[in-house]
C-alpha cells in the first residue's frame, strides 16, 4: 500500500516541481505553495518536499527564493 501512495505522490508532485522554473511567475509561485501543502498533508513525503524546497533556494532566482522562504516559514 505504501508503494502505491508513493507512486500517486510522484504523479502529482513531478508536474509541480517542473513548473517552478516556469516563465510564468504566478504559476511558479503556486507550484511552490503546492509543494509546501503536499509536505504538510502527506507526512511520508514531507522530508522529500523539504529537500526540494531547499534546492529551490540554491537557484538564486529572486521570486523563487522569496516564495520558497514564505512557504518554509509557513505564512
């Protein structure tokens, strides 16, 4: 059953992760927020989501860094 949850998680997670680097800034911000929500609502995936969010900080793109910090901070 756990394997099935991971498979479903990846099906939803991968598009969000890919959209973070999208040209549309609003879409990018919504994707970052969605990854934060997944981390909160799916405890099995929270560590993975947090690692991905921390990776976004290393990209040094202002709007991605800023939104990621907001999501990590929780506001």
